[in-house]
């Protein structure tokens, strides 16, 4: 039996990262009565290198809020500029403050070797800020970016069969991203959960690489 409510922090550089990487697990924590904080590092608007707007501020704010509402928990946006998340005292200290204020004992963040600079710097900042946090798990490299020179270690699984629909419903709130990447994007996220589920003999699962995990014997 679980002894006490966990204080969980899920971190994503961008608005839809949490949904893709650990949305089912976050929804499971909410369902179990844990205190959950969703922390997004960047402002939701962003442009392409040539200035074309890929997501407007209004559209982005709405999508981010809707996605967070589906998952549940408290939602914080730190407002760094997209593609320019720092790994410096600016990012470390503000994450540190969120950890302290919410007495966080469990963190989900990007994979350390993710190829997107925002994802990588977010996790470096989380590792520095979370030096006293007992449990830190890194979710899989993101679609469609995230492939790297080395491989993700599938070390820790959560059975998200009961919250898979919620994960997908939350992800669908990010309409601009679904439009940008196409229906295949949703299929790929769903197929990955199915694949990870098969590996541990359940319907759907999310998978993590362990940075630190306190045993509970
Ligand atoms: Zn991202």
C-alpha cells in the first residue's frame, strides 16, 4: 500500500513535451491523489529560422492550458524563449524554487541525450536544481526530434493502460502541432505506448531511463 502522497514534478521544455513523454504517468499520479506540478520552460509561441510563425502566442497559450487541464495538476510556465532555454543560474534557480516550494520528491524530465537543445538544457538544469530530489526519471527521446548518437535505456516502466486515453486526449489539444506533423504523429505516440506495453505485458506503458531512484523496501 502506498504510504503517502507523492509530490511530483513533470518538466517539459515545450508545451506538448509532457504529454508525449510522460502524459499517461502524470495522469496516473493525479488519479492516485498525488500532488502534481506541470512545468513548461518556454513561451508557447515560436517561429522558423526565416521568421515564419509556427505557433502564435494566443494559439499556444490556449493549447497549453487545454492540455494541462486534461492531465490535471498545477501548471506553471517559466516563459523562456523557445529554442533558447538556458543552462545557467537563470534556469537552475527558478526550477530549484519550484522544487522547494512544492517539496518535490519525484521528477520526470527529458532524456539527457535528446538532440533538441531546449530538451537537453532543460534536463541539465533539472539535474542541477534537483540535486537533493530522491527520484529523477527521464522520458524517451521526443518525436519527431530527439534521436541521438547513443541509445535510450529502457529501464523503468509505468503501466498507463488506465490513462492512455487521457494522454492522447491531452496531446490532441496541441492542434497546431498535430497539424504540423500530421496524423502519423499521433499514431507514432500511440504505437510507442503499445510497444512499451507489450514489453512488460500490459496494454500501454511509458518507459524511462533512471537518473536516480530511491528504493522503497
Ligand atoms: Zn519539445
